[in-house]
């Protein structure tokens, strides 16, 4: 994998909860925005935005089954600014609402 893409992946692992600006990532690795987006998608087979989105949803799924935190608290904790956006994204990704996911105990045996 290209070292610049590896650097971006490492940066994303450190800051995925916060708003991520692709122009800042591009500057940090010495590329233009469109070149970084193209190279990242080519190397990682997923866009930067999709990677962040997936990371946030995966963390939320884990928190739903391992804590008693309210769904709204979890949504903000993983970086969603609006609970309604979180609920929609979660249902699209997992096929059920966050509350239904928690009630089903998904992931406890994994």
C-alpha cells in the first residue's frame, strides 16, 4: 500500500470521532485533494468518507451491545452531529435501528 495512504489510514484511526477535513489530510501527506481521494480509493478500495462512516458505525454497534448508554449519547460519541442521521445510517448499514440492534444483542457472541 502506498505510504501516503497508510499515513492517512493511521491518521483516520486517531481522529475518526472528530470532523475530518480531507483537504487537511491531503496537506499532511503532500497531495492535492482529488489526487488523495483517487489514490486512497484505488489502494484501499473504499473512499475516505466511507472508511470514516464505517468506522463510526462499527464502534456504535459495539457500544450498543456493550454499554447501557443512550443511543443519542452513542451517536454523538462516535461523531454523528445529529441523532436522526445516525439512526438512518445505522439502519441502512445493519438493517435494523440502533435500538433493535441492541435488543437483539447482536455481536455478543462474536
